C-alpha cells in the first residue's frame, strides 16, 4: 500500500517535494501525496498575476537569473527575461504543477492547524480557510487525517518582524513586504501628503533594506521626472534615509566575467569586460580547489572574509568609498563577514543624494523624528520624517506553529535564531530523532536546486535506500550548524555555498554532474545550475526539458563571450546618475562657432514612457517637423526620425544637462538640453531620443547605440582590454550625416568614464562635438 505524505505549503519547496516523491512510476506507486496551503493559490510568496497582493511585489525582479531560479526538468521559455518578474516565477510554478502534478491532491485554502505523532505516523488537523467576503456560518470545516510522513515546506516568512522601538511614531509605518507603491504610505487618497515630513526612512541594511531603499528612490525619481505624473505631490522634495549597521556590498545584476586580465605575469584592469548575470559568474565550480568541494559558508574566518571582500572590490570595481563613508568597505570591515545585497540602482541614488546612508541602530521613534545610536555610541536625531519602512526580516516561528511542543523540544527549537531555529541533519532536511518528518527549503534564502536535492534525499530515505539511511546515521552537518548559533563570525547566509551544497547532495544521491562532451574526463567546470544535476533514468519528457535548459544555458555564455551580450545592459545601468561633462566643439566652417562647455549631466531613472505601437504594420505616424539646432543648446545634432521601436522599453532615463558654453570668440551663455535613453531587454540595445522643449517628454528618435564586438583573437583581446567598449551609430537627417562614436570604460562592474563624439557633415555643416563624462569626486 502506498505511504501517505502530507506536504505543508504549495510554494516552490512544496511542489518540488511532491514531484521528487513521484518522480518515477515506481515512486508514484509508493507515495500518495496531499499538499495543503492556507492560501487559495499555489506559489507561496510568489504571486501568480500582476495584481496578486502577496508577500512579494509582482513587479519585483528576481535577484538571480532564471538559470538559478528553476528546477532541473522544466525549462523557462526563451522569451522570459533573464531576471524574471515575481509574477512570472508564479506562472513557472503553475506550469510545473500542470506538468508533474496530475496525481497529487492539492488542497488550497486549507490550513494545517496541528500535527501530532501517532505511532510511527502522524495525525494532521486541517481547517478550511474562509475566503474574503465569505459569511461565517459557524461551521468549523475541520478534518483530522492520518499520514505516514510529513514534509514542512512553509519557508522562513512566517511573520514580518517590526521593531518595538518604533511603536510610538506618529508617521505611517510598514514592513517592506507590504510596500508596493510608496505613495500609498505617504499620501492620502487624493494624492496629498499625509504630513509635512519629506524623509522616508528605511530601517535595515541587508538584502531587503537595499532593495527597498532603491525601489522607493526609483518611484520618487520616476514621479519627479515623468511628464504629467502627479502620483506623488512634490515628489522632487522627497528623499530616502537608509539606516544601516555596517557597510554592505551592493552588486548589480549583471557582473563582469573578466574584470582583471593578466599578461606576462602582470595584472591590469579590463576596461571592456564581458558580462553575465550575477549568478552565472558567482557560482563557478571551476574556481574551486581540486578534491572534494569544501563549505566556504557558515563560520567565516578573517582570512576567508578578506578573500570575499577582495573578490567584491575587484568585481564591483570599487571599495564603494566614492559613494560616501557609510558605504566604504575599508579597514577593519574587511576582516568581518561580508554583507551582500543586489541592486542596479542603489549606489548611484546614494551618490546623487537621493538616498542618504546613516550608520547606526534605531533607538526610538516618536512623532515625526527618530533617535539612533551611531557607531560611536552617541545619539543622533533624524527629523522631518514622512514615513518609516522596516526591512527587518521575518520570524520563522509562525511557519512551524503547527508542530507540537514535544517535537519542537526534540528539534531544539530556538525562536531567536534567524538562521537555524531547528536542529536538523543533512543540510537542514531531517532529524535523526524524527525520521518521518522532513523539511524542504527550510533555511534562510534557499536555492531552488538545493530544495530539489533535499526532496530527492527524502525520497531515497523513505523508500529504504541503504545509502540514504547510512548518510543520515553518520551525519555531522547538524553539529556544525548548531555551532553557528550566536556565532559572531557567522555568514550573512549560513547555507550560502551553492556549489558545496549541490555537490554534497550529488555525492549522497549518486547524481553525476553534467559536463559538456568536450570537457576532459573528470573535469569540473562551469556554473552550478539545477539542470546539471539530474538522474540518468529521467523520462523522455524530462530529458527534453533538461536539454532545452542546458542549451539555453550554454548559449548564454556563448552570446556573452562572442556577441557582447549583456554589455548594453551593463552600460545602461552604469549611466545612471550624475556626471561631470566637458564638451569640445570643433567647427570647420565660419558660420558655426567652436567652443567648450563645462557642466553636469544627470540621467534620472524613470518608468518607461513609451508604449508598443498599435498600428498593424508596427509603424507609427511620422511628424515631419524638424528640430532646428540653436547655439544656446550647444549640445549636438537635432533632427527628426519616426519611432521604429517594436516593443516598449524595459528601462528608461531622462538625460538632462546644463552648463556654461564658451565660444571661440569669447561669448558665454548658459545651455541646457535633454534626451531620453531607453534600454530594450528583448534586443539588448540602447536607443536615444530627443526630448521636447519641456525637457521631459520624448520627441524624436535619434539613434541606436551599436556595440562593436572585437576580434576574438587572443592578441586582439589583450589589446582591447586596455580600452573601453566601443559603439557607433550613423544617422542621416535630411542632407546632414551624423556619425557617432562611443567609448565606455569600466572598472569591474562600475562604469568609470565614457565619451561620445559626433562628426556632422552636410551642405552647411562641418563640425565635431566631443563629450567626455567623468564622475564627480566629492560626496
């Protein structure tokens, strides 16, 4: 008779647990699966639609690529962005359920209220959750069911933690997981500000704190720099204050593959590195020493901390001091366990002073002010607060409140530990003392591949595989993890070594990691992904999915190394913020003056203001009215061209410059100009548009930036690494030809300088404009 398995939670971990226990016809005959989830849908924290109001904002992008946010035998569609939005992840999980879950019983809207051990099995109490608006007729709708095994797949997001020190504040306060649009917190229903304050304080300096601060700053920037956007009254007057306890490395979502090059024993910065999604650089098993892969997470020694800090400085391209002292990873900080966060926009918002970073701890909030204890132990006050957003994490306790006290006692439950609240064996999968109770994804920030491995181990153990039982009996990982409780040198993510976890499970499960046929025998190469770890006996359908995923995986690396894939995205990200501009105009005809302009150029992020064309032939109406260049703008060619885009932009900047123009004959004047920069992820390209005279609205298409892929020869590449990425464009405006050349120079992931040069020739024009952009040095 099939063993009955109760899986609590229908998020990624619950679904992959069910699938792993029914992965083959033999397993499907041995296990009968029932999944319970209190929500009326699957997905856990991942929303299924753009309107879903769950724990994660549907429009939030994943901070790892879909190569990591995936299971081994379900490929993402090629049309999905490399960093899917949260609702796309939910749709992936729906497809996973449709593909593999036909035989499962999935009971949504049923909460597991209590479980108790009964003999060698479990008794489970479940209660129907009344839907919103459903009348309470007094019925309990409760059932008591018997199971042989229970799997906890509820995750760590039990209840949002809110600081008690802020209970007396009079300004709006919310947890970061509740925030979708900041206007809902700081404005009334008619759009008026709730109070007089203009500082939005984000409390919490780790992953979610950085992401939240950047997201709020982005919403303010967009509202302040979009024509007709009145969603936030006086948006330009708001700024974010970010309260942190120590510096955190902020990594962009695309990372340099080769930030440093070596020739003849000499290492130099690569000014034109290739780029890949962050996780496709970080999880490279080929970097690990020969022999069994060792755990580099958990307890972080001074030496290990220094290595990671050095890696981050090299790959990010700076120690972050240039953005301000609170972000500088220097001195003794480099001997402490590093803190890591991901954001494309955060650092430049800090440089632009749209995010003010303050180091300290929240002591008390009352009225519209906040007292903090700074790093010197002295009190400081933050006044003029409009709202407080707490990125202070979650309490995992409510996620296991159905477990009885005797089970919690056996598992050495510690509600105060946000890393290891339970003492569990085999990488937090099970306890020797209770071998019929499994856990999948129950650790801080679990990888999808590790969830799948944990579930596979439970399937092996519960089907009586001898090796699995021996592994459990001889396991020592629990002792190692329990030593980390209260360890001041504990890693930010104590189970963050993806390669170690995947390789460790692969050895336990006798799974051979996939290596390309061209790899030498016994080679250990490439980036860790779930679909490199599959059983050899998968079904033809599973094999097809895995091959699709692997093909797309390796084509991504090929496109990066051979076709400059992700370089436009890296450049576009790097353009954000404020630049010092020096322009030289060299005219070769007397009717057009030469001269110089010194000033600033700022690229303000905003939500894309374009829209996909509606015409059947994908053409838009052409406005034939040309823009006539004037001396006062002194900023380059102006001409008209129809919108040729076939889809809406993924990202957008409003470019605004102003400065003083000095002509060769001694006249001076103030000058200003705007453009609109747009990035299209589908085509991995950057387009420039002229702006109208309101300096906000996109007008006419200017040109597309075409990046030059260098010759792939070794010697050529060595020469090119001393130079930046080159790009060109040409544009005929009536009788005048505009040829544009660009150079973008990187230090790691950081765009340090860039230049663009226009050469304009026509019946009455013959001049060159060279623009040099550098970052301001003061903060």
